[in-house]
C-alpha cells in the first residue's frame, strides 16, 4: 500500500501496532515527534526556499514560520551585497558606535533577523525550510517527504510507538531502520546538490 497520505500512514502503523490498539490515539504525537527529529537532520534540495523580507525602521525582519537555518542573505539596495552572520556579542562589539553605511551583517534571534547597519531596503533570504508536519485533513495530510520516502516517517513514528509501549527492543529496531533511511537520503541529497560541482581552493594555493 502506498503511504502517500496521513490515513494510509496511520493505517499501516495500526497494523504494525496490532497488539496495542489503545495507542492509536497517540499516533499523531508519534508522527509529530518523528517530524521534529527529521527537521533536526534533513537538509534536502526540496527544503531550500527563497523569500524577500522588508525590515522595519529598526532593521528587524520577521522570519518565515517554516524557517530552520540560513543559507544566504543579500541586501537588495543600490548595490546587491551578501550579508555576513553576526553573534549577539559581535553586535555589541562591532555596532557600539557604528550606525551608518551599507548593511553588512545579520543576526538571528527569537524568530527575527536584525540587519546592521540599519536599512529598510528589501532583504533576500535563502533558507532551509521545515519539512511540513502531517495532519489528518487535506491538504496537510501529505508532504514531499511522505511522497518521496514514506519509510522515514513510518519508521520514525513507530519508534515512538514503541517508546509508549516501553519496548526497548522495538525502539532499537525502528530507531535503526529510521537512521538507515535518513542516512541514505542525506547521501542522495548531497549527490543531487553537489555531485556536479568542482572543488576549488579558496585563497592562495602556493607559498
């Protein structure tokens, strides 16, 4: 059976957890916990997204709801400039007195991105997006990962079913199956993204 939606996924989970039908009401929690794990480790081409943000008068942009990590940030002002990441400590050290000039840095904090020096010009953010969480009702009953590799979600969710059952052997079995599927997909994603690139030495290559 193709596990291409929430109903098919949970039906398969129920078949595999046949000895504990009382855990069916925990399946949503188990799937959510699996998706938490997935979003910690997967960085696939399908997760790359680009959005234009508009800073407020304090140079603050609201990050997208599905934001995981930055890939790159550009200031689209009179010139197109790649911005560099800055830590909160660096923000205090670098911008204690400097307030003018073209934007040069960004700092991520509490779902926002601060641009320094300040600007209200558009900011182009390329980022890693969360794999969408699964819910019973369309259109949220499927996502690209379930369509591409349902085993990851099935094995990852079943691992947590076994956690509820306090079954150490089942937890280990499904945990190993999940990890093997994730490792294989990570390798596939790297080949898809970098397989045709050429290595290049940065900076001086000779003394």
